[in-house]
């Protein structure tokens, strides 16, 4: 049995199976892929773009693992394009807690943003230590 994939939209990948009984020829698969960033000193990770075209409401779940961190780690977000593809004069950076997301913390945490559309996110920590952030957005394939 051979499979070929047709991308009908950014959010849904349809796999068409050739051969086999008719009930097994078409199978829908909505897939999500987690994105992970890691820091071991103070600073910020690169910006990670979200799927701007996802069906509302946009939902992004976050899981942070912090170890030996002498300060705090936080999730920064922006509603502007940090890649400068769509030029804006200044990039406004907000803390995720300002839009209902998780607040800065010195211990591991889980949280989500589903109140406003977010263009990009990054992890920022203000001290040495290990922090890892995994994000999973609904509708990413």
C-alpha cells in the first residue's frame, strides 16, 4: 500500500491511501508538533513564529522545566512580526502574563495563551541556570 500526502490547508494534512478496502482509502490526520527552546544563561531564545492563520481562538500550551535557576524565566510574546517581513517601526514585547498566559517563575510551570492572537514567542531568563520551554499550538501540522 502506497501513501501520498496532499496539503489542503496549513492546518490539516490529508493522507490518501491507495489500495485496500474503500473504508481505509481516506484518512484525516491533524498533527501538532511541539517546539522546544533551551537556555543555560541569562538572555533570550530566538523568536518562534506561531501559525497566524490558525482558526480562532488561537491556543498555545507551554511547559517550562527549570533547574538550578538563580532568578526567573518568563515567556515573552509579540503581536508583531519579529522577522521584519512585515515592517513595523518598533517591536513591542510583552510578558505572556499580560495576556492571560503564565507568569515569570523560578520553578517549573505549565500554562497557556488563548486570549489573544500571538505572532511569536520566546523564552527569557534573567540569571544563570537551565530552562527549557516546550510549546504546542493547536492546529499546527
